């Protein structure tokens, strides 16, 4: 049973536009959420996180929104750049920290010139 | 500075053999994690160390899998009597403390023939 779901296996966005990646979760005990980015043959790289006490966190071109009532979070990238092409994983944990993360299956973002 | 280092980067072994996968965490990081990523899936939690002790090994799939971290730094994931279903990328990650984002290595791609 997938506790963290990324329902779009891939997403294609034009360079300069906004990329929106979505993630849904089912476990109401999750209270800390993270996004990781992964290039081929490399390990995932931490991008941005959000605690359940917030509904928005921003870092440069990256913003994560959390809707606890809907158990939904999204990652916005604006403007999208060619180097953003990668697989993006949503992850969640309970207990307020990054231990024992549960990952989604990932969304492959393709930025088109 | 140096990131998380995993060796070997690739390992091919025959069914039934024993393998060891090594992880060198970032210096000073007390928490160390092992994940496994199968094709088309997100990383799946295996085990987590805080210092030398395994704080949570609930993700290990069965007793053929074992991990150690004898001096609180380098960790070795050991798999006995390998099966074809063990083929995956094994990822190691470390963090400065319990509630910090994880830093991943590039993984070891294990292929069991």
C-alpha cells in the first residue's frame, strides 16, 4: 500500500514556464515532508522541506505548498530551467524529522527548450 | 567537502553468493541510513543507525540482510545467499543529526544473475 503517491510518472514543461509536481499521502501521522531531485547514476539530492506546522516554504525558484486537510503537497519551480530536468521524489516522515523516510515513486520532469 | 561515498559502484554476483556493500558517510554525521531502490520505484527504507547501534531495522526484508557500523562511521550492508530479486540500487545516506535532511551517496548497483 503506497503511503506516498506521485501519480504523474512524467511531466514535460517548456523552459521559462512554471513546473508543478504533485504528491499525495495517506498516513495522517506524517508531519515532515521533503522533495529530492535525482539525476541518472547519482543519489537523490535534497531540495526543500516543509514541516506540518507550515503551509508554504520557499527557497529561490522552489516553493513547496502543503495542504494538510487534503493530504496533498506540491512543488513549484519557476522559472523552469534545462538543468531542472531530473526525477523528483516526494518523501514523508513522522516524528518531525528525516529518519525513516517514505518515498513516492517519483516524477520525471523534462524541461523543453 | 566530500560527500557520502559508496563502494563498489557496481556489483555483479551469482545467485546464492554473499556480498558486502560499503558506505563512508560525511565526516561528523552521526546518523546513517540504508535504502534500496528497485527499477521504477522510489527509495525504500532498510535500516537506520544512530552512532554504532541500529536504531530502526524494520525495513530489512528478511534475515539474509544485515548491516553493521562498528565504530560509528563506516557501515557495511551484508547480504547472504543472494537472490535475483535482490537486484537493485542500494543507497546510503547520512545526516548531521536526527532531524536533518539526508545526504545520499551515488549508490551501489547490485545485479544478481
